[in-house]
């Protein structure tokens, strides 16, 4: 009894470009880890939103809760798309990077000298800025999927200009 190959072939006999048997993109360990970090950061912001809403005066709370809610949404969207190997992860990752950088800058600029400023510096250095850099790197480097340039990426003869033959 012959064993069949576990690699599926396309109709033209080529292998799937994504590298898996069923044509679904393969998720690297790095991308999986990045997706988990983004999801974890987004989920960690959810209870923080409740804390901010209860601890700050209403006008301040509205601004900070809105900013952090946008950050959470961008992080969760980018992270979930990375974990699904969805190529549309770049825009929410870029948005998260900008929002995190803005959060760190505004927090540092509006903090009173003393312990409040020290907490803002620690939050910026330990969480917001490294996460913003990670999001910027993710946004700037698309995951390569699909055929690479070369002879295998050439159009099929039937789909060329002279298809009337």
C-alpha cells in the first residue's frame, strides 16, 4: 500500500505558496509570539479602563478612557489578525504604535513632578514605548505569503494576452 503525500497539490500541480498542506498560511513562532503579546496587552487594558473611569475626574477620565480604548481595540485587532495569519494586521498595528507613542508623550507632558512623573516614566519605558516599537516593526514588515518572483510566478499561458489560440 502506497503512502500518499501530505502536501496538497494545486490544479496545475504546484505546491501551495503558503507552505501548508491545505493552503492556509503557516504562522511562524515569532508571529505567534507577537500576536500573543499584542492580545495580552490589549486584554490588560480592559480592566485599566475601568480603573481610569473610576479614579480620574470625569473630564480627564473621558479623554484617557477614550485613548486607552482605542489602543486596546488596535492591539486586539492586530494581535488577533496576526494569530490568524491574516495579512491585514499592518494597519491596526500602525495605529496602535501611534496611539501608544501619543499616550506616552501626553502622559509624560501632563504628569506633575514627583511620584506621578516617576510612574509616567516607568510606564513609558517599560510598557508603552517598547510596545509601540513592536507594533511599528510589525506594521513595517509584511509577512511574505504567496509566490516569490521567478519562473513559477509567471502567468499561466491561457491567461495571457493571446488566449484565443
